[in-house]
């Protein structure tokens, strides 16, 4: 049985690995503690996930002075067989960046279609 803690749902559509990847896509220079806080995991868990993502080829980690910079490797495919034909880039494009306000406005209605009974 899956139970939830106060303020957190019992399950989500995305794994913690996906949430960490999205956090890094939003801020490639984020501290591990910041990524952990954003995802809702411990810093140790976030670091473990970052290592998993690096070992699997989804990101590259480089040191810049005392900081770590993460670079997402493009065109990596999902790992699950049912979605392996899709690249992770689509998820990052959909959820990884803040959308400009012009894109979040209500969509205009579609243009009228030609009716068959029209002359």
C-alpha cells in the first residue's frame, strides 16, 4: 500500500530521476542541496540520482572552480521499452523551461472548417 506524507502525494507521474533532470535543465549550475530541495529528496539522494544520470549518459558534470556545472546531453532516449523510441529532449522541452507568458495565454479557437453542405 502506498501512503502519502502531509503535503506530498502518494505517487507522481514522473520519477525522482526525471525531476532531477528537469531541475538541472532549469539551472545547470544549481547546488546539489538546491536540486534536492526542489525535488523533495535528501541531498544524498539527489547526488546519487545525478551520478545515475551521468553514468547513463544523460548529463555531463564538469567542475568550474569550486562549483559543478551540469550539461544535458541531447537526443538521449527514455530507458523504458514502451517509450524508448522517444528522446528525453521532448520532456525537457515540455517541462524543463519556463514558458514565456505569450505561450501560456489561452489559445485562440481553431479556424472554422469547411462544411460539406456549403456551396
